[in-house]
């Protein structure tokens, strides 16, 4: 039996367990590479070879965990985002591909203003994926990242160190923008860019989430209140007082929330909605906002 034979058998097992067909194929491969310690290029080159002696037992154990609907990121302890590798775990939300839209739009809005003195704030940083990605892309920027969870900030700090930007991000345990000016002197000057991927799942909907999310993601990172947008409302109320004139706010929201988000931004003082961006499936996900 080859490595590929094991992966095909794992794929069938995962589909039978209720994992979506496309996800099952990707997950079976990722778990095989994790068990073998191979990158994808090595896997593609050597997958038709017989596996090492311990591979089958180790791999089938990992696949069994995935069949019980434990997410791959929880099994491997890692997730890729923006081409970077992040530690994940029970304290943080696993980075999603759609959140890369926040990074894309942030870089587009910053444009030529990438020089020294640019001030970036990541609210609700979680794993630190947004703060770290932006620090890598904007090497002259000063970045502050906050989260209400001290455990999440500890994970984010490690991710910054792993990705070589530990000295360029200031980490703060706080709710939303509370204490931002104290954390990011000089006092009196607002941020040029605020990014946020805050909880946006309606409280009632958290009960019907997939087992991968419901049973393995931190509740505080999911529950956004009655309609899912309570954290965003609070951020929109606070942001004008913390953004520099002409500064930008880039936020993520959930499927079906676009109309409410447009209304909330439209009624927020000193904020103008510039655009709404959709993910690869065309679902509106990210709002780009400017402070007047």
C-alpha cells in the first residue's frame, strides 16, 4: 500500500463521516503531510511510495479525530493565512481564507502611505493573523493589536515571533478600542487604519453551527449578540474618535448582514462607506470605511 492509497481510504472515511467532499480530499492530504512531516512538493513527488512503518497507525488516528469532526487546524495546531503559518488552539478563532480580504483592502486603501509613521490597529486580534500579515506587508508601520482575551494575546505574540515581527507589534489586553491612546502614543493622534474581524454570529445561530466550529472555537470569538452585529455597532460608535481624519476602517461581517452593515455605517457619525467586497463565492464579507 502506498501513501496515496492511505489518503484515498481516508478521503472515503471522511465523506462517510459527513465531511464535505472537497474538504475531505484536502483534509486527508493535509493530515498525511502532517503525519509524514512533508511539505506539499514532497508529498506530490513521493505519494506513490510505500509509507514509513509507523505512518498507517499514526495517520489513521489523525483521520479518526477528523471523522469525529475535530477540525484539521485543531489536530495539527497550525493554519496558513496570507502565506504565513500561525499557531491555533482553543483560545483563538482559526483564521479563514475570507479574512484575507481585510488585508487586501487594507493595503489597497493605504496605497502610497506606507512610509514611517503609519499607525495600524487590529481590534479583536485573536491569533494575530491580521496584525502579523499587515506588519509583514507594511514594514514601516507601527502596529497595535488588542483582544479582550489574555490567552488569545499570548498566542498572537507567539505567532508574531514565529513570523519575524515580534518587535513591531504592541499587544494589549483590552475591549475594542478602550485605552487605545494610552497603548499607542503619541497622545492625540488617531490611527490611519483600523482592522477588525469581530464576532458576528447571531446568538441563536451558534447552536446550529457545524461541530467543527461549535465544539472547537472559542465562544467569545463567535457570539455577536441578537443579530450578530453588537460588537460592530460598538466599534462603529468608537472608531471616529480613534481614527485620524481620512483614516480607514476595514471590517468583516457575516453572510446576509450586508444591508444592516450598510445601514449602520450610514448612520454612524463621521464615517463613509467606500465599498463592500465579496469572497470567492461572491458573498459580501468586508466593508471598507473612511473617516470624514
